[in-house]
C-alpha cells in the first residue's frame, strides 16, 4: 500500500467539502438531476471515503450551472 493510499489528498478533500457547503447554500436552485447527484455526493463525503477528483469537478459544474441559469434568466 502506497502513501497515497494511506493518506488521501487532504487538499482535494478540503476543497470538495468546501464546494459541498457552497452548493448546499444554493441547493434550491439546482435542477432535479443535480440535486439528486448533490445529495449522493454530500452523503458520500459525510464519512471517511476515497476521494474522487471527478466529484470535485461535478460540484464545480453544479455551481457554474446555477450561475449560467441565473445569468440567462433560466432559473
């Protein structure tokens, strides 16, 4: 087992948890499919878990989508 298996990328974990907090504040503005995915990610990171970089990207996309919908009057 390598050190990366034992010690997860804590910086990425902190970033993901920060993004979860940010998305939680605007959760009511998520599309239905985004809300479902957000709940899955929020629950996944509520306990110790293997960190997925793609999860960070998904959360960033959710926040970007909210901004796009707001800026184009789609919300």
